[in-house]
């Protein structure tokens, strides 16, 4: 039990380092995201999640998981196609951009 707790703490401490992106660059890279997640990060269709104001580390982790094929169900296949060509920097920038928006 103690090892699980330590493992979770290590993951939590390392997540913020995954999302050190450039907000301005993320804004420019978000063009493909707008169709589903809206120009302001607020989806107009209930099927898609709002991204505005979401934690940057969480967003980055989610993008990484889609790229690695670790997420399934829902719109995962659509997301996998979108993230396939993204670099680590692209994902960090997009995460920073959406985190900077007002929910």
C-alpha cells in the first residue's frame, strides 16, 4: 500500500514538468482543435469536453495518452488521429494555451 502511495506522489510531482508550454505558440497550433473544442476552448457540442481553464499538466498528460494509444472509448480514435503528428512541444504548447483560457 505504501509503495502505491509513493508512486502516486512521484507521478503528481512530475506532471507539472510535462506542461511547460508556450501559450502564444499553443494559440497558433490550436486551429485544428477549434472544430470540436471551440475557439475559446468551450465546446458547443456536449459530446466534446471544454478545455478552457483545464489544468495544463492534465491536458498534456491526456494528449500524451492519446498519442501512445492508452485512451479508448468515446472520441479516442478521433483524438488519436489529431495527436499523431504532434511533437512533445506541440502538446505542451496546446496544453498551456487551453489552460490560460477563462473557463
